[in-house]
C-alpha cells in the first residue's frame, strides 16, 4: 500500500489524507492496475472481501481474481478500458480459501492518476446478499404464481359458479363455471351487476336496492333466486354470500357462490306430486277401509245377536229339558257317589247357562283342570274330588297347584274356591 502514500490526487485542492480515507473506508472493494494489467493498489475492503493481504494481491493480474472463464473477457477489453470505456457487469470472484462469490464490477480507465499512465480502476461490490435476496424474491414470485395458478384452477374446476364484486356491487371477477351456467364468457360478466342477471330486473333503483341487500347479508347466508341466461331462459339458483375480509377487517366487497338448482327443484316438484298422489291413495284406501270396518261391525253385531239368541235357547233348553230331570233323579234312590255326580252335573249346567262369557276364564285350563275347578267351586274337598273323578289325591293336589298357578294365585294367601266363585 506504500504506492498510495506517494500518489497525489489529480486535483491539487483535494487533501491526500482525505483521498486515502475515502479509498480505505469505502464499502466497495477497489483495485487499481498499472498499465500492464497487474494490481498496483488495493483497499482494505477488497482484502477483507477476498481474504488476501494487500501484499498478496499487488503484482497479480487483476483478472486473476475472477472465477472461471471471465479472465479472457476482461483481458480482451483491457485496451478499451484504458482508453476511457466505462463498463458494469456481473461476474464471480474467488477468495483465497477457494470459495466463489458473486460481484458487480464497475471498470474505468485510471488516466490522470500520478504514477499510472494507462491503468484501470475496478470497483468491486460483493452482491452475495443481493443475489440471495434476488433468488428469494424470485422464489417468492414463483410461489405466488403457483398459489395464484392453484387457486385459479380450483375456482375454474369447481362445479359451482363464483363471482366477486367491488365496493358498489359490480362483478370484477367470475370463474368459468359461472360463465358456462349463464352462457357468457367470464370477461362478458365483468362490470355487470348481479341484479342485471335476474329476470325481475326493472331499473337502476332496483339494482342499487339488490346490491344493498347482498352487502347486508351475514357471512355464509344462503338464499334462492332466479337468474336469466344470455339466451333468455330462466332457471332457479341458490347463492351463498360471504363478505371478503382483509385480515379481521371486512372489505367493501363480497364473494358469491352460485349453484344451479334446476334438478333439485324438479325433484322437489316430483316428490310433492308423488306425495299428493300418495295422500289421495291413502285417503281413498282409508275411505274403503272405513266402509269395510262398518260392514264388519254390522256383521259382528249380527253374529253377536245370533250368539246371544243361541245362548238364550241353550239356557232355556237346559232349564226346561235337563235340570228338572236331574231333580227327579235326586228324588229317587241314588248312592252318595251318584248324588255327588248329579250335583256336579247340575252345577256345571248352571254355570254354563249363568254366563257364557265367564267361560273365557278357563281358556288356559285343561279339561281335567276345568272339572276340578268346578268341583272346588261346589265346595268339594280334595278327597271327594278324587273319589268323584277316580283320581289319586296326589294327582288332584297337582291339578290344584296348576290351577292356582294359571289363575295367578301361586305364592299368594288367597282361597282358590273364593277366587273361582268371584269369577261368576
């Protein structure tokens, strides 16, 4: 660096100390070559940038710091630089440790500097951080473009129509599905108001009123309306209105999702028609059923009357044609066993004619159990019943337990004869 001390600025009014301070403290690296292209002067910034000392750099060819094929390019233009050409271009430098870094070079002739007849000055800017920022910016732009393309694909691939309005309600963006739904291109929809797509549109006042209504919708509101295609056909739609937001703040614009519900309405009408037809059929069947029930009730009433008449006839026949003869037999000579049997017969016959409806209480009893139940009602003991029916007392006791079980008296302190008599 001793040459710097001996150099004098071209202008006599510049302080050499100030010149040296500027040279050493500038943020860019500076190297100055002699007229044969070797480095004559370097500043501290360039030394720090490359990892060399000033003594290691002085005497080297200036282009030797460049990486790769950059050397010949500078060497070929060396004469032009010495003749006053100023050039700026990007290249790479190689540090002492072999690492390569990007730089911006500004090269100019060094004429006018004392001691250098035809050298050049090279200002070197380390643009590593700038390149990193550039790459990051480029990647961010690519990511933004990818995100834009991704969202654009989603909006255009979805089956529902989507459009976005500005702060006065005019459409500023529409997807392909919305255009296809209405028979327009998305570009033709730009600038239209949603109210203009309605067949009920009347005037600008209605457009403003409908725009105000859309902006007043709560986030996620659904409502149904009619839209009119470009060819004039009208179809039903369902829309969902959502306020656009910038962070937590609501923007003066909305995004609207539109779904063609023609098929749904058609299905709803078919269901209503089918339901009405079903109701008519049910009412018709109900009327027929009521008529059948009326006829059945008449038939049952006649059967009941016939049953009552038959029961009255049976009761009359027993009273007139059977019981008197049992009384005459009892007046004659009969054994005790025969007398008991006659009593049972008489009791059973009276039971039959007393109430035919009471026979239902024996529906779960076997014929033998019915006989034993009637004898119990007559006040017969187990032994007497066994003698009358020619059964063992153990068998009769078993039937008694079965009768108690079937009549719900098992494990209850209730008299069986009293219960059976209560059924009459």
